């Protein structure tokens, strides 16, 4: 098949900017290489590391805590109640659609404004040297950002809303099991920790499916036009990919959860994709790292394609031989795998 993804030469030319440590010929910035293994699934088990991982993710103002706070706010103040969702009607469905549209627009748009329009931290901690692409027919509207906005706010918001509406209707009518904090506080809190783990497990396997040549050429290549990713790239997908990606939410149809867990999952899949594709490792305030965003782990996937299908905290890529640690040797292995897959 013909590879429809762009080479680096197709992207816009690099511009000068802040220089950071850990620069290389290939990257504007990268963390220490080769990448370490931060997975909590270690053998033998390391209780001290697990405790530190939980504290880092849940006892500080981390990305996950911010998402959980947003999910609670959505439940209390914005989304319609489950009672309202017992029967389908235009009113409450339109309300959810409008909220999701604004939420995606605010998060992806806000990050894009700060990093790429205001240039709030220059190129400090930015992986790629290049800016977002323009005047290139590779993208719809000949503009990477407009292309990404179109697919994110069009198919993305529509399908995210559709999965949410169906799930709320199932919960409201007793077809999907629902719990409360009072009934089972331990499971309620555990669910918040489990949702990102489940999402990572689901994402790894559907992502590998999307990289099979038939689906990659016809579907997933749209997302991979973004070699130099930005906040709008995360949720920019072909409609078929949006559907496959969002089937992660179907777990709420069969395992007891609360609407807050559903909304946390929705935030994780939608706005969370903008955060993980920011193109920067961290948000800096006064030159201090305040919020983890994108990972070099996934940036490697966007450059080399057939590697790092999951995320760095889960072990799937390491277990199944698709891990790229940032080294030249890993690049050679990944290119050989791509050649075997696509011929």
C-alpha cells in the first residue's frame, strides 16, 4: 500500500525559539533516553513505587485530579440528571452536545492558544522544532489546525455525545448497573483509578487494530497526518476511528458505575486527548513544571507509527514487543516492523 502519512519534510519549516537541555538533531527536546519503565505492573511487585504512583497521580493537582474535579462539576451543575434521561428527547440531548462542544473547544482551544498563539513558554519542553502546518494540501482546508478542529468538533463531539446519551439512558432505565458512593465507597473511589487503566488497555488493542494495513490506509491515516501534533490533533480522527475509540465507554453498560465515573471517562477520552497531544511535555509556570501533558512516548508513535501503541504507564508495548525507548536501535526495529507490515 502507499503510505499516506507525511514525512517531516512535508511539515512547515522549523523556526528559531528557546533552546532547552536534552536537544538533539532529531528533536527540539526529549527526556532522558532511553525511556525508563514507569509501569506499576512490575515484577517482583514494588509496593513503595505503587504508593508513590498513587500519591503523584491522586494526591497532587495532577491531570487526573483535574479531570475528576471537572467530572464532579459536570454531574452537579451541567449535565442533565439521570431521571431526565429516562426517555430520549431533543432538549437534554442537545444540552449534552452543547456542553461537550464547549468543553472540547475550551480545552483544546485553550491549550492551542497558550502554546501556539501566545507562545506562553516558547519552545521549552516542546518535542518537535516545527510549528503547526499551513498551506499544505495534506490537510483539509490546507491547514493542520483547521483540519483538526473540523474532525474534533464535527465527528468527535457528535459521537462522544452519542455514546454518552445511550449510556445515560441505559443507566436511567436500569439496563446498566449503577452504584452510589454511600453504597460502596471503596469501589466508587477504585473506579476513578481503574478508568485510566481500562482506557489504556482498550486503547492499546483497538490502536493495534487500527494499524492493520486495511484500516490504517482507509481510517487511521487521517489521525497520523499529524506527525507534529498539537492540542487539536488528539481528538482529530476519521468517524470510524471515533466509533472504535469510544467503545471504551461501553464498559459502563456491564460493570456497575456512577454517572461521575462515566463523565470522568468522557473527559479522559475527549479533552484528555487534547492534553496528551499538546506537543509539550509539561506546562511551565515561572519555569517550574506545574502540569504533565504530552509524553515523548506517544510523540515517538506519531513519528515512527508502528510502536508505542499504548501509554507509558501500562506494560502492553513492553510485553508484546512494540516498545520504542527513543534509541536508534529501537527506531531501526520499528522501521523493520513497518516494512514487514506494509511491504
